[in-house]
């Protein structure tokens, strides 16, 4: 019989609906059950495309004996971290504070009052590599709860007090002044010390795509001309694009590389990674006109539309790392890796030899069981590009006949906001109206399904139906960012208006009196701690994403309140930028926009006029950090930035302003491009 997860909408929770474990979703009823039975709570947090979550499920949660023990002695609660990032953040902070590390699956034991007292991540079914078995952990927790319950509760209460005393981000907030021009070079120097000059990226293995840091470096280069900043971006982007972390056949990026050379990825593909990296490569092309950057930006955009777009027009969360291995089981990377023999089966001997050399496929392999992850190890272009294109096309077609990885179809508001911005800009840069149309369709879905008449967002939807969980700060910030970018490309002022409604909710419900921001609204479900984190994780923090969207909105509308809120929010970047720049990259990028103005560009003219289109394109391709663009007919009033902007002697005109000062308007696209870098 299915358990209580059968009524949920999260694909991750539904994956566990047939477990013999009597799982419950996070709810008051679950903790009331624990109180009435006098047992502790097992909290298991994961997500649909998490490899080790699947492993632990197969080993332990599908095991009848383990399930019987859990059902007898615990109340078991399963949480999708992508659906409830607030729950995940609160208990992950406790896990990291207690163990010095974290990850998923996250395994936490709680009192019936939801206070944590024992922590871990993956536990094997038998003792291994110094780790106890999951059964040993369960027996130990049960014994402690039965024999030393008061002591356990005291430990849990102390942990909660310690978390509260950590003070959250407010302790790092400093004097609330945003970074000045003297602060950004310090952050750049700190990044230079951590830069991997051999392989690109920052730090060692595992190596994650540093999307937010790359945006900062591109903006810093645009503002200051720093060649060091640009070189770090170019080296990192080329290394990732040539490595196994990038899908050389189908486009798109895997979650991270397990090594420092970007060779072997963890094969799950996340929407947020691909949206962020698509935008990075598009912005790199804008700065350098690199053919590689253009190719990767377009291929990544096409991957998102082809592989992640849902029937309703939104974008699914992720593709799994695992898939059917053709031998009766599931294996990580099975869909993506190749052996020399498999190349020969598809291509024949001669073309297989070319493919092996071109993609770095060897008899020894770079992955498991002699298989290789496709890469581009040779920097020299092939003599016969047509033949390589044919090889790639045939391999992609053959791969498409393999069992495909599973897809998590839930639509997350924040990540769709990131995708909207990336697709809109990539479509505009490379004359791909289909990509802009995909961005518009996703925005329509968010407004139609996720947004209610109180300007409150639902975190997720599935199949065109909104989920029951409230949006968190990153949802409001990233959706607003996406809508503002979409308005810049399409000229539709309605997107600015909706962004304003979302940002007003941020100011009313997520912002403290001192200007700090919380990850959850003031009327959200009360947890043991209200989460508040200004640092980036896999995507920009809600705090700094909100600062960026508020700054852009203020530039488009001329309103003081959102700009002042953005400046106050950036105080944390001044405090953290020099110390941990890798973890506040988006905040540093927003600070670059503030230092540059940001510049406000108004284009007035008929939309179908070639001169208007030329000015609009020049504005969009300008590299000035965080510049905002509005385009429309004179006197249209759709966007405040367009008000009181007449034509120039009857012809289309561009107005460029910053810090309450405007340049002389111009009708020359070349002159406009010069004004915007």
C-alpha cells in the first residue's frame, strides 16, 4: 500500500510513496504523532536527481526489516529540499555546525518539538569506511531516546540556542554601506589567490561552476578594464566547455566535476546551473565575441528548451544522474559515457577512430568500467569540421535510443526566473526569437499559476497546478530579475509592473528594519530558526538577488525606496567580499552595477523601424554593468524610464543616464555602443 506521500505533488516525495517506510510529509500532524507516541522524528531531506538519495532509498528505505524498525520506533518525515528550502537550510546549518560538513541525503533526528539532536548524511546498510550502518544508527538513537531522554532533549535545546546565538547574517552586516571602488579590487585579489591557473575555476576537487563569481569578474572587467578579471573568466569558461562537465553532444552542463580538471562530472543536470551558465557564456560573448562562448550559450539554451521545458511552458527542475544501464540496474552516467567499442558500433571503424581522438575516448576510460566521458582535449580544430559534425549527430541520435535519465518535472519559481533572464538575453543577442518566446511562455506560466492576487508566489507547480508551499526570498528576487530582463528585450512594460509587485512583497515581508533580508516571509511557517543567509550556494542567495532586482527596478522606475533598500542590502557584501568572495559572487556583481550607476538606457521609436531596432540591439549588447534598457514609442508610458523622452528630430533616439545626469541623446547606434562599453 502507498504511504502518505502518495498525495504529494513533489516528484521526489512520490518516488518514496511505495516505500514500506510509513513516510509523512513535513506537517504539524507528523510532529503531533511523534508527541502522542513519545518517539523521535527521523527527518530525511533530499531531491529527485540526488544520486546518493536514490542509493540510500534502495539500500534502506525499500528494505522491509529497516522499514519495520523505523515504523515501530520513529515518525519518519521526508522533505524535498527544492520544495522546502527553508526546512533544508535550517537543519543543514545544524548539520554543518555539528559535523563540519553537509550534503544530501541529509539525515537528522529530531525531538517531537522539531529540535535536532543527531545528524548525518548518507548511512550505508552495513558498516563501511568508518561509517556505522543505518541500522546501528537507528538502534543507537532509539536506545538514547529510551534511556537518556532528558539528556537528549537538553542537547537538542542547547543546539537550538547555539544556532540562535550564531546571529545569522546580521552579525556580518557591518555598517550597512555598500562596497566602494576601493573594496572591489580586494575581492579580485582574493579570487586571484584561489584561481586554478592550470585547469581554470577556483579551488580543487570537487569543482563547481563558479557562475556568480564569473558574472562579477565580467562586470568588473567592463567597469575597470581589468585584464586579470577577464582572463580568469576566459580560462574557466574554456576549460568547462572543453571538459566532461559539458555535454559535448547535447549541450548543457552537469552539476559539478568530481576532479579538478573538469573531466568527470556528477551527471545530474540542474535547471539553475544551466540558466546561470547560459547567461555567463552569453555575457562572455558580448564582451569578447568568442565563437566558443556563442556556441555554448546557444547550445545550453537549446538544451533547456529541448530537455527541460514542460507542456505548460515552464522549465523542469533537473535530469537525474542515474539511468538504466542496460543490465537490469541503474548506474550514474550510463546515458552519457562511451567505450571505443560503442563508438565503433555506431560509427564504423574509421569514424570511430576520429571520434575517439576528438572526444578523448580511450581503452582505459576516464570513468567506470573502461567508459569515457566525452571531452575536447585537443585544442586544435579538426581539419574536417563537416565530418566531425556528422559524427556528433550520429552519436547524439544513438544516445537518444538509450534509456533516458528521469526528469523532475516540478517547476520552481526561482529557477524559472533565472531561465527567463538567460533565454531572453541569449535570444536577443543571437537573433533567436524562439528562445525569447520560450522565456515569455515561462513568464506567463509563473504569473498565471504561481502568482496570486496578493502578489504572493507559490514556490513550485506541477502539471500547471501550484503547489502548497510559499515562495521564499529567492523566488521573488529571481522571478523579478527574469521579468526585468524580459522587459528589456521585448519592450513590454507589464513585466516591469509585475516585478514591482514582487519586490514590494520583498520590502514588506522579507526585509528587517536594519535592511537585512530573511529567506522566509514574516508570515511564513515558524521553524526553530528563521533562515537568513546572504552567501551564494549553487545559485545566487535570495539576499543579493533581491538587491540586484531592486537596483534594476529603481533604475527603470526612478523610485528611491528600492534603490535605498538595495544599497542597505549590499552592506553585507562590503563585510564579506574581501574575506569570502567565492561565496558572495552575485553580491559583488550587483555592487559593480551600483558603482557604475547603473546606467539607464531609454530607446524611443517605432518597434518595426530598423533604426529603432539598431539602437535597441546596441543597448542590449552594451557591457556596462547592470545597465537597464527600456524601449517603446515616445509618450507610451509603459515604463517610467521612457517618460518625457521625445524623438530626435522626428527620428528614433537613445537616452543614456546615470546618477541623475543624462548624456546628449543620439540616434546613432555606433555612438550608443561607445557610451555603453
